[in-house]
């Protein structure tokens, strides 16, 4: 597939509930996922919700990683959007899945930017 | 569909190329999209790439909005991930599509967090 971007949509079900509400642990998982995949982190924003739940985004030179958790449902939804050939989103997905200890999970891979007329990927 | 989150994946093709490389204009479009949809912005990170391209994320109380542009391909990929019933992601999508003036576009809607065991949406 000749696409500008790869997008992994990850559903994490029946996760470790303690981790789902631990903003420090979640930030560490997401940063490890970005770093181990070969991404360059440019910015971040993580938020703890009351009474529970964490949202976080990492903007990377190669697009983004996001996470949203619902501890009350044991659920987290993660997204990995990458471009170029140097970053390995599969590796980031692996680290995120391992980090949340879900009993079940799914990964949907979407291709983004497939309608382009030029083939050179410069970003 | 009884889901925790709604996720719109928006492909914007053959956009106004000047806008695709204008970080100020792009930030304004994304903030307008968040505000007009009823979202509460908690954080942001926007980056200009060299020689071209812009990436931006808005973390909102109801999840996130992201944008990545490839001016050289006339393309932008936007994501709107929302939860709860007060935010209208359709409105955010409308504003983003209008803002980039694409000749063609597509919107895929995904439901996130559909495997939960409890039905109450508290986040």
C-alpha cells in the first residue's frame, strides 16, 4: 500500500485497572512506545481526570500517539499514527499492549493519505 | 451502538496548499472545531516541519483532535476522538473540512470501547 501514513487503532479490554488510572505509569508506557519504535517526541500533553481516567498525547516528528483510559470499564483506546519508513508502529503497539496487560485486545491498521498523486514521501 | 468513544478519521485530499503549510491558520481551524463542537480544550501541541508540513494535537476533556498535513501532496489527515454526549464530533468534522477546502474528502466513523461490561458512561 502506497500511503503517506499508517494508523493503528488499538482497543485494550479488561486491562490492569490500577495502571489505567496511573498517569505516571501511562506516560512512561507511551514514551517508551514512542522511543522504542524509533519516533522523535516533539511535545506531550497528559491529563488526569476526576474521579478517574487519563488522557495523553505525544506529538512525534512522524505524527502522533494517543491514549485514553476508562478505569471503570477496564478499557483503554490507543492510537499510533506514523509516517515515513524509519518508525516501527508495530513496536509501539507491542509496548502499549504489554504495558496495559489487557485480557483481550484488537489492532486495526488503517492507511492514511492514499489518494496522493505524487509518490515521494518527504515528511 | 453502545460505545465509550466515537472516532472520526478524516481524509482531506487536494486541499488549499497555502493553508496546509500555515500553522497559525491550522491551529485556528482546529481550535474552532473543538470549540464549536462543544469540547473543552485542556492542552495543545502544534509543530511546523521543514521544508513543509504541520502537525497538531488538541487534547480535550472529551479525548482529542489531531491534524497532520502534507502540503506537497495536497493532503491532510484529521482525527476527532470524542466521548460522552455533549460534544458533537460531526460539527468539528464539518469545520475541519470547510477549513482546508479539499476537493475530495472522506470520513470514516469508528466506535471505540465497545467491549465494556458496564453501560454507564462516566467520562
